[in-house]
């Protein structure tokens, strides 16, 4: 086991202030701590609205935490995603921290194959090689070949989600965040996603995920992090 | 030499005005190709008829000068005749049509074929002194472009010629670079005459009356015509020789001789043509007319 | 594999540790009226900074100050030049500044008419910057112009056509080519997709994304369109009343806005 965690969260707090409603404050969590080691998969748990997605987004620095630290092992050093400059955060996302969201943000005019290949190309992998890798993943996730060269805007929800998953797994990130990756998928594809996660774990990827699918959760996660108890404990 | 018209100062302009113009001329000579503003006066002829050239001539002419005035190469056109008479009456100077005899030559649209000498001054009439005006309408901006030698746009103009017509077709007022620095309008002389400006022995002065600008090229100064490496500058050439004197090295004008398509090509420089004929050269006036001037490939 | 990627200097965060542009306390006043004030930021190589805000928020004033088209009333701008390193732009002579503007910088105006010479051909528009820095070989200038027309998805055989015969989207792409031909490092863009049809806009955005990546361009992008900002900008500055009210990573600012004005701006976007 890797001695120091890949992802380490210390005393994290997040609340939203809605100015349109007279500065209404919505606290989500506070004093939250969590460590994830290489090769480990942690499933976030708790009732709807307890802040699972918010935590995941805060880990990706998509949401700005109010206090606390999120330390990510990045290129031999530690980066605090709460305090890091935007360009450092982008470098962490590019090289170290992957994220599979629930919904695909469609980029106009770009073919599915290139949407998937893009993170690899941005990381300096030759376009042809990146496309090969993207094609292999799309095939594995059962996206019909005739769709590869079309922009995913018109794809079904399930197809879009699989394109999104392929995009998330095109690179072997040291850390990966998964937000309900199998919500709209059939049994076969769920199995493929489970395999992809297991392969990532075997490579030493640290994973944090939200899995509503209990079977998947039990299959891939090493432990469950309960947000309800985590925030009441502090 | 007569005393000139009574009631007028020598050469029409008052002495203070001439000094003002001479100061501008000195500055222009000191900064070759640079347009010097001057307080141009109203002259007794309309703008566009040579008001700038006349003021420059008036400022430099001296009682001993011999004046020649040409318009499109000819001494006998209306404009040339009236300007010559103007100085003959207001300055009482001698006039001539012979290039060799003149000490001062005022010209519109030509440089004489006979090479000028150190003892001569040539004054050009300039309608639009600003060569960048075609691309940039703002005076404040063209001044800045000259100051910073930002001359890319001049090349754009020549580029457009080649792109649309296969060669540089700008045939008169072809922009030049003076002394490796300022880009200058040579006035609407044919580009045939551009090479004559380079290292010319005579002092070249330019006057623009409407725009009130004076500029100059001192003797023996480098004057280069703009071009591209793969489309070098070249002068116009003709298949014909002068129908009157047989010259093959002068700028030819095309003359329509009848209503049946009959044409003649003759020297634009009437003095040059006349001198050659006096020396016994003859052209073939029966030469059938051929197509218009063309540029050698 | 990760290790080889991380070692690639062209793709990591380790390159560009020196900002290309350093802006400190910048401000411009129109008489007693404030255009923008107290603007401070660093722009790093290959970074796209979006400036968003509504009309009158000062974003165009800021862009004009940055690109040297408006004098500063306060503050400084330093630029990392190729030859002299970091210099105070105010200390450069006008000649140096103008040379910088037409070689190392580019400006894309909202209206192509402000950025193109409408009276000369597309090829001349692209070639002008080359000729301005001394290109004197017609054939080579044309080859470069054709190449750039292709890169911005304009048929190379349109090279001798006037920009006025082009559609709005083509004119905008021509304006981009005209700027990029000298290989600039910094581009200023003022609403580059404004006034274009949505489908034309998408094509232009796609093209811009590719060019920014391929050429490692740094861009200051002014837009009121948050979707454009999300697609192109790495980070955002939100302006209101001449000052920056919020700044940060693009998706953070748009997905988790903190300032009341940013929240209003984000919640005002129509969903399709």
C-alpha cells in the first residue's frame, strides 16, 4: 500500500449563499476529512441532498470550498486544490485528476471520437494514437461505430454517458472522480464500467465515486464514506 | 532680359514668402523625401494647375536663370506656355524649350530624356504628395507611419496589382524609397522616368500647392522603386520607334491620326525629338500602328 | 505513460512560470467617469482569460488599455518580450510598441470591418503583416496566405476576392488569419463571435479552440456570452461598474458563483 494518500481532505467546509434570496445561507458540510490511497476506491454515501455531488465537485475544484484543504499528489508534490491558482488546478486536472460527470457537456461540431480523444491529445499524445485508444474504449462501451464520427449532441442519454465515461478513462489518471457513472446504463455496460474501474484500481488509481447502483458499489468500492455521519461526527 | 511686369515683386511672390518657402526647401533637402509643410499662397491660377510648382520656382528663380517649362514632356501645351509666360513677365527671366540650355525646369508629369546636370534644378508639380494616402486616409496616421517607417501597406498596393493583373501595373506615380528611408510620391511621372531620379545630378524639388507640402531629393541620392524579389521593378517598353525621330529609348505617346484607326507613336519629350531630327535622325512615319504600349515579359 | 506525459515540457504546468502579461492596478477614466479601475492579474503563456460582464461594465475599456489603444490613467502593464524579457509597456517607444502590436500581438475586433482592409483582397489582408515586417517575395507571401486561408477553413481559391464578398463568419475567420500569420503569442479578442448566427458561431469557436491549442496562444477574450467563455476561457474575470467583482477558474465561477452580480449573470442565461 502506498504510504501517503493520493487524495487527502482535511477539515473541508462548504456552504452556498444565495444572494437573490436575501443572502440565504445553505450549509452543506463542514469539518470533513477523508484520505484515499493509491489503488483504493471510496464510495460516497448518504441520502439525497447530503452533499455527495458537492464534495465530488469540490474535490475537482469545480466548487470552491470555504475552508479546509484538499491535497492531491501531483507530479511528485502536493497541490491544495482549495488554494491553488487556476492554472495549477488545470494542470492537476490535465495530468492527475480525472472526472466522470453525470452529464456530457457537448462541444459543438466535434465528433464523439474526438471528444473522447481530446484529454489524451491535450496531454501530448499523437492524435492518431489518441483516436485509436478512443476507438477501443468506445467499442468496449458498445457505442456503434457509425456514431463515432458524429457530434454526440443528438445521442441518447445512455450513449452520451458512455462517451463521457470513455473520455474519463482515456488517460490513466492517478486519481479519478466518478459521479454516478452507470445511472443510465444497461447491465452489460454496467459490467464494462465495473471492469474499467477494477482495471484502474489495479493500476493504482485512487477513486472516489457516487454509486447509486448497490451491486456496482459493492463490487468496486473498498470502503464507504458516509457523509451524514462524517459531518455529524465533527 | 526685360524688367518684368511693373507693380509686382520679382517672380510675383513677396520676399518674405520666398524666404519662408526657401526655409522649407532647405529642410526638405536636408531630409530627403520628407514632406515639409509650408504656408502656400494663393496663386493666380487654380489648384491642380501647378500652384505648388510655381511657388517653388518663384522661390528659387534668380535673374540669370533660364527657365524651361514642360507639361507631359511638351513645351507647347497650354499649361507650359502660360507658366513660362508668367515668369517671363513677372521675373523677366529668359526662357527656353531646350533642356540643355535651361538652368531651371518646371515639369508636370515627365522628366526630360536628356540627362540633367549639376547646374540644373528640376521642379515637379505634385497633385497628391502623400504616397500612403491610397491605403490610409488619416493624415495623423500617415505621419506616424512615415516617422516609424511602417511601409508594409505600400507593398500591399503592389501585391494587389500582381494578384489581379499578373504584374505590377502601376504605371505612373510609382512609389519610391529615397535614400533608403522615406517613401515618396514621385508625382505622376510615368514609371519609365523613375530610374532617372536615382543618383540624378540635378537637384529635384517637389511642390504640392493644394496640400501645401514641399519635398526634395538632393543631387546624387539613391531613389529606388518599390517591388518584389520575384516581380522586380521594370520600365515600360514599346515595340515601336518614334515615328518622327526613330528613337527607341524614349517615352512614346500614342497619337490618333484619323478616324480609321490610324495611329502614330512619337516621343513625348518634344525637345528631345526635335534635337534628334535636327541631328538627322528620321523615323518611319508610314509605320503601321501596332497595339498599345506594353511591358516586356 | 503518465510519467512521459508529465515530463513533456510543452504540456505541463511547469512551462510558463513567467507571466506573459503582468497587469497591476490598471485603470482608465473618461474625464471624471471611470471606465475601469484597480485591475490586477497575470496572464501566463497558453492561457485564455475571459472577461465577462454586461455592456458598460468596462470590459472593452480594459481590453483597449491592454492592447495599447487607450492610455492608462493608473497602473502598469509589463509584457515578456521575446528579446528584452519583461518590459514596462509604458517605457517602450511608440515604434517598439507598434512593432509589438503587429508582430507578437493580434487584435480580433467584433466587427471584421474594423480589423480588415475591405478594399483589398483576402490574400493582401493576410500578407500585410508579412510585408510590414519585410517579406518581399510575392510567391512566398501568396503561399503563406493560401495556407492560412485553409487553416481558417476558407477555400484557397478565394485568395483574390475582396472581403466584402465573404459572409460574416468568413470575414471573421479572415480577420483571425490576418492576425495569426506572424505567429503572435498574445491575442486580444473583442466579442469575436458577436453578431454571427449560432451555427456559424459554433464553427468559429471550434476553430479558435483548435488554433489556441495548436499555437499555444495566450488570449484575453472579452465576451458577454457565458457559453463562449466556458468553451474558450481557462479562467474568468467578472466585471461590473468598471471593477472586477469575481475571478477564478472558468467552471468554478460559472458553476459556483459567489458574488451577487455573478449569480445574477449566471442565472440570467437562457437554457436551451
